[in-house]
C-alpha cells in the first residue's frame, strides 16, 4: 500500500504530536463542561480514538454515518444520514469530529441538522482541512493540518475502502484512482 503513495505528508509521529496538541486545546476550551464528541464515520475512527485519549475532561461520545461521496472521489452534493445519534443532544456542547473538511457540503448540512436539535453549541474538529475545495461556508474551530488539493489517504482516510489502516497520511498516486 505504501507503494501507492506519491509522497507522505504527515508521519505517524507528526500525527501523534498534533493530536496531542488538539486534545490539550479542546480540554482547555471546554474545562468545566462535558462536551459530546460526535464522530462522523467511517473516516474519523482513528483520529477520534487517538483524540479521545488526549482529552482530559469528562466527555461523551456518539457516532453518525453520513455520506455524500459513495464510492466516488467527488461529492454528489446530496447528503444522506445513514446512522443518526443515539442520544438527546439538547443543551449539550457538541464537537463534530471529522477526518477531512473538503468541500464543506456534508459538514454544512450536518451542522444545520444538529443545530435544529437545540444543543448549547456546535463546533468542528478536523484532522485535515482542504480550503481550496470549499463550496459551503464551513469553518472548523480546531484544525490538525491544512492540506493541498490532492487526494490523501491513510490514518482513517480511504479510497474505495482501502488505505485507512496506513499509520501516516500520504498523497495517493493519480494512476490509482483515475
């Protein structure tokens, strides 16, 4: 699988260090509160697991499965909620955990959807931000890395359900997905 990468953007050590910093920042910002982390599956699972180990305040965890990509490399623009939250979020501070903020279409929809459930607040933590591709006005409060407009995989990010288990984040060779 490593041979399918054009180059490595972030090593396992880079990611571990940045996730530790994000966990500390969130713990400071939410001190005295008990946020609910809302993981957007499948891509967030590695990032969220590591992030939760770095958060030092009481918190809850829930998951959603939301799709606008299917098996394509481009968003369809139509957002579908496949699995919803399993608990009431009224009055809770929600932190949406995402692997990558790309066009923003999915997160824009999801943020609005969750705000209709009357939480105290909704913020976003994303491991990767790709602002060049933004089509919706969405900003993450916490960002691991800003990445170039290239197809990235690893550490939970996939192409056709492959490469999620790479410990690093790299650029996939174009001949793999074209």
